[in-house]
C-alpha cells in the first residue's frame, strides 16, 4: 500500500493464521522500513491512531527513534511505542482499521504482513455512531454486492437523504477529502425512487455500480450508523 504524507486509513485484510490474538504491530508494519519517520516524541514521528467506537476515543502509537546513547532508549529505536513511550505489544486482527499519520515527504510503499483468512466468512460489528470498517479479505468492498434483501433486514438505516441514513465515508489521502455514500430508502411510490430502495448511493443520489471499489484493498472507511447497532457477515470471496 502507498502511504502519502498526512493521514492514510489502512486496513488489515490478512490475519495471523498461527494465533487468534492477531498480528503484533511490530510485525505488521516493521518500524525499520525505509521511508518511515521515527522521533523521540510523538508530535514529529509517524503515528498509528486506532479508533474505539465503544468509547469514542483514539489510542495512539508512534515510531520511536533517538540519537541519544542511553541504552534503555536506544533499545526502543525502530519500535512502535505508546503515547507514554512504552514499547507496545498491541495486536491487530483481520478486519481492523487504523489511521497511519505519515510525517515525511514523498510516498512510501508499505507491505502489511499476514496470511489470507481461511474462514468462510467474517463478522463485522457496527455500533451506533462512527465505526472504522474494511473488508476482512484482500478484495475491494462494495456494499451493494450484498444485495437489497441483505440491507433491508440487516439493521442498517436507510433514508431518502444522507443526513439521516447510514453512511460510508472514504478518505482519499491524495486529495485530503472524503467520498460519501449512503443507504437509500423511501416510502414514496415514484418508481425511479423506489427502485433505489436499500441500495447504496452517492452523495448526489446515484446508485453505486457493483463494479465500483467503494473501499479498495488495504484501505478502511468510516461507517456512520444512525441506529442502535448490528452485526453482519462478509463471505470469503477467495473460497
């Protein structure tokens, strides 16, 4: 995956087949990779920012690097540490999403470690409000490919306007802007409108084609849920 300066929303489309606990951040994105920026303080270092939809807060990790010769500090060079400066053992599971805040100029190519999941399907939990989501498998995700029957019974909230409907918000690090999609539903009997019921549409109201990669491989997005929460399964397309 190509990272640009600033914010990049990354997804873990792979898993550690040897452990259900996930892949350690130190292994997922090794801090010794070329083009990454470490620093003695978080403000100047590359950062990993993980959103907790249950608590509505972020956890922060940054890439440590120092020119000091103190052994305890030198031992942390090239490691991801907590906001308090402690080397972290945090792990990321298949389907997890996080921000990577890149400090340096120029693009950097990062290969995320892991193996393709062998499971038939994976559950995605959606809570009320903002959730970071991605396809847990290494393919692009388009919600319309799941079908209108799926979304009509899923617990998702559809509406005639974006403000009150469930939304998918995809950040583009190149333009530093979001693309917005929402779940359409209307009680009106106008045929052209009813035909869009329980389909995801663009901000302008056009139905998203099945061939559109709404959430590309390696990237995540915000899912803004207007209801109380629901869980849905995504089938493994590689099986």
